[in-house]
C-alpha cells in the first residue's frame, strides 16, 4: 500500500513537507519520498496532512467516556462493574480511540485485569484498535477509614514483601509496566490518608526494573515523588499536581529524563476550575496542576499527554500545553515522540520515517494551526491497515450523519 499526495509534518523541524509518497510494506513504512514507486493499493491523500499515529499515555480503556459528567456521582458504580461489562467497554474504547487517530494506548489500570484481555485481542487480530500497553492493576497501600473504598483497579500491596509479591504476580500475568499509587484517600476526612513508605516505593521501582519493566508513580504529593527520584527508580510521574511547590524535584526530573504525565484537563479543565464531582478531593488541589505544568515546561521536563478518566479528547490536553507556553509542534510531540519514549518505543513509533511502524493519522487540516483537527482524522493507519475515520466514529456513535 502507498499513500500519495501527502504533506508529512516534521514536528522536530516544525514544518510540513510535500507532496510526499509513503510506501507501506505490511506493518512497516518502507519509504517516504517525493516520487511514487511500486504498485498495489493506493490512497490519495489529496494534499492532506500526515502525522505519526497518536499515543495516549494515560488512559483507562474500561472507563473511557463513562465519567464525563462533572456533576455525576457514578464513579464507583462504573469502576466496579462486572468484568464482562468492563471488557465490552474496552472494546468500544479501542474503536473510539482509533477513530481519533490514537494508534497506541498506555492503559493505566483496570479492574479484573480486563485491559490485558483487550490488549491481547488487538495483538492477536481479534479486534481492530490501537496497540495497548498496560499495567493491569495498580499497586495500592492497604488502608482503613470511614470512607475508604474497597480496591477495584488497584491491588493491595502490604509492606515491602507485599510489594515484591504483587509485582511478581503482575509480571506472571504479563503486564507491560508497573504502576504504584502513592496514596489512598479517606473521602470522609482530607487529613486522613494512607501512604506507601519511601522504602516500599523504592522497592517497587527496583523490582519493576529487575523484571525489565518501567515504573510509573501515581503521585499527588511531593513526599511520594522525592524518594523515588533520589533512588533513581522512577520512569514517569503520573499527575504530580503539587510539584511546583518543590521546583528542585522538577529540576531532577528534567536532569534524569523522568517523564511527567499530568492529565491536566481530566481533573482541572482550567487553571481556576476543577471537576465539581470532587469538591474536597481529600485535600488535593487539583487545579494546581496548571502551575506545575507551566514550571515543568520552563524547566525542560519531558511531558507525555494522556486523557485519564474525565477527558475524552486528547487535543484538549494539547491545547492546555500551548496555553502554558509550548508551541503547537511541541504539544503534538507530547502525543507522538514523547509517548513513544515513555513506552521505550522511540525506534518504532513517534515519527513518519522509513523503518518505523506504519501508524499514521491523515488530517484534513494542519493540526499546528488547529489542534482540534486531531478529533476527526480522515484516515487512520494502524500497523499498515487503513481505516476510515468517519466510519469508525459513526460505528461507535461519536459522529452522526444528519
């Protein structure tokens, strides 16, 4: 297959070149050139713009699109729905993601390990969709309190040995990375929370690396991040809302290449606005993530974009980065090359080049001018297979005919 008459966007150079022909051989880009060669199936891009397939670096496939109502209170009903229901939701989420140009998903946890089943269904050709990389379930500290909820997508890891044992179990299940949630909330009292100890956090990172896996730290408190950075065991910080309060931690992240996955718009759609569902959030200042990301950009911390629970459009996250100082091309890199780096796939995805995986998104307009173009791609190519974007969106009722 080949794509002709395409303007290929080079995000590093912040320019679009073309017209170009992209030759695809199976799941791989065979060549990108000014002249068409070879034969077979041909897609005429008609001067449209081509990006590498997008990477959603923090997603929950089992919950995608289910928690968008800021006034709702259905979180735990959805969160602990039967495994069969959550697995079906995953299959829909795969199609929704693909219809929005997302060809790689980093799933940050699901109850019943259903994201592993969804991942394998795509890898085995049972379902079309983005490639999935998942932590399976998230390590959580055992904790009791008046309004502490029973674990769902999390699994209790009591003490250092419990952390080791749970990671061994997840590795046997076949997870792609390890994620630890640094705290556990008591919704009845913001002063009453449970935390992993520094030793437990460092042990989790070392055990993940021992098994050849990356370690992601869900952190809404600076004291959770500090020991992991000092020990050099963390690969990414998820959320990181209050890090602006300790700029030295962001300096350390920039120096050591630790990636920040802030998921800003999921929890705080604006710098003075948070989701009304969580008025107290056990003392966590959700809107402060805007201050942290602004400072992280200034300090050169690598940022990878994710939607998380309460945001259904990746481009809104990228728009927020632009508001805080990134150029549109830099914002697009958070959902392409930076996401590839987060997954350790820098040599495979994240750019349109010979030898890279044929994951592409073809857009009607230049996303550097209007990032919302990412929501409605014309075509999406995943592993060398071309999909009609509008048909995918109609199939899952995200786009309707008049």
